[in-house]
């Protein structure tokens, strides 16, 4: 049997154990308290670095600014943007009617455009482009509130892309609208890549054709494949032909 240590020993041991708990507590406390000029800096992390912060005064330059202005007449690599067709959708002062060199119109390109359109544009313009997207519907609901628009909502109806005027837009103009926006619609240059903006423009034209097509737009060898009632409408029942094309678009979407 181990004899109990003397009382004073137990007491000293307990006090020592308590005292040992103080430093970690102080450290935790100091580190958790926000302080611009921390008096006790236990871990340096990367708090001290020989550098100038954005708005700080910089004695190295005559004007004392750390942030340097752009050097006059210098263009950053890859930002010349001399190709007006590619960047603005303009050819010889007119809206381009063709895709810029390097982009090819094919099924893959249109599918990419459809995918991007469904992500970025359908919320307002609707999947088929009639200006009836979910955001638009909700905003119109708020606008028609009996006691005036809720919370000062202001909304301009998203335009139908089948509006006769919009249907006249060339691919270059559509690209420009996606890039820079138009009137109340914001531009999407910051969110959507250059090529994808062209793909969306091409897809908008496909959507427009889908709602305004005649049997003559279907290659003769494919007309047999159309449902009977559509094929019989030879000579152009726009409405029915359109339904078929939209249905085709829906199928690709599901894949
Ligand atoms: C936040 C809602 C919203 C989104 C998202 C949106 N639009 Fe619009 N769009 C509008 C509104 C609103 C107008 C009508 C603007 C006006 O008349 O002031 C419009 C107008 C247009 C027009 C008609 C321009 C004309 O000549 O009258 C086109 C084309 C168009 N949008 C294409 C697109 C495409 C393509 C996308 C996707 C990249 C897109 N929009 C995304 C709200 C939106």
C-alpha cells in the first residue's frame, strides 16, 4: 500500500496544475480578440510582410501612390481586340450576318448555345424565348400587386425573342446584345465566354426559326420523318412545323 503524500504536497501539486492552465488560456484569449496592434504576437503567421498595401503611400514614386496608373499607349497581351467581327459583331460598319472566322456552325455549337441559353437567358426569356421565364413571371406578378408593386419592384417585361423586330436581328447584333446588353437588359460579357456568347446568338436564331418555319425549311429527304399532320400542311403551316422543331429541341435537352 502506497502511503498518502503529505497534505502540503497535494496542495502544491494542485496549485501548480492550475497555474499551468493559465498560459494556454491567455494565448487563446489574446488570439481570439480582434486588435489592430496586438501587443502579444505569439504566432506571426504572415502578418508581417515587406510590402505596400493598395491605398498606402509609397515613397518610391514621385506621386506617392502605390497603385500605379496604366502606362499610356500600352495594351496588355491578348487584349488588342482588333477583330471587330469577333469582339463587337460588326463587319464593315454593319452587324455581322456570319460567325467570325474560327467558329463553325454545327450541331455541337448549337447544343452548346442551347445549354448556355438555358442557364443564362431562360430565367427571363423562357426556354422557348417568348419572354415568359420564371423570373419574369414572378416580377410581373409583383408588379400587378393591387396595392402597387411590392417593395418598390420595378421591372421591364423581358422581350419575346419572336417579336418581329427581334427576329430581324442578325447574329452579330444578337451577339452584341448578349455581350453589352440593351436598354434595360444587362450585358453578359463578364459571365459568359466569348465563344459561348456567339453560340448563344446562334442558338437564339435557331429558336426563332423553330417558331417561324415552314415545310420548305425542312430538307426534302427528312420531310417523311415528320408526323403526318405536319407533313400534310405542305406550303407552310408555320404553327405546326414549329411545334415539331421545338419537340426536337426538347429531346436533345433530355439526353
Ligand atoms: C434578368 C432578365 C434577363 C436575362 C437573364 C436576359 N435578358 Fe434579354 N432582355 C431582358 C429585358 C428586360 C429585355 C428588354 C429590355 C428593354 O426593352 O429595355 C431584354 C431584351 C432582349 C433582346 C431584345 C433586344 C431588342 O432588340 O429589343 C434580346 C435579343 C435578348 N434580350 C437576348 C437575351 C439573351 C440571349 C440572354 C442570355 C444571354 C438574355 N437576353 C438574358 C431581360 C433579360
